[in-house]
C-alpha cells in the first residue's frame, strides 16, 4: 500500500491516530495547510479528494493561483566536499551541475521507483 493519496495532481499523507481512533492527513509538497480525516480508508480517501477540490475551488473564487506541488527546483545542502566533487564531475563532462543532478536523480529513481 502506498503511503500517499493522489487526486488531480496533488498528493496527501495517510496517518493514524490510535488515541482518536481516526485516520488523517494533509496535502503534501505545498505550503498551504490543507488537512482531512476519516474513520476508514474509504472515508479518508473521499475526504482527501474533497479537500483537494475545495482547495482548488477556494483558490479560484479568490482569484489566486493554486500552489503547484514540486515546482521543479529545490535547494539541497550536501556539504562542501560532495558539492565540490559534483561540480568537478559536471565540468569534466561539460555539463551543468543541474544536469548532473537531474541525471543522478533519474538514474536513482529508475532503480528505486
């Protein structure tokens, strides 16, 4: 079972609260806090989908662009030595550090989906 729900390009977490006897989650990979809950997996999935739809409807009614999960850039703190080694490797291949990083991530994900 996946630990993420997906609807209309948005992802949501799946968590459990034994104390409250419920399942809950929130939209992932955006800054806006959008949460949902349910007592069963089916209820949680339905609440998640409704939360996504409500978020998009609210943005539209306010004339705001909804946040897009993972816009395509991120900062990674990897330490001096790894940064330098990656920069040198990219230079030797006559590619940018961004290209080297994209290739490394693509290769990793091809072997670890």
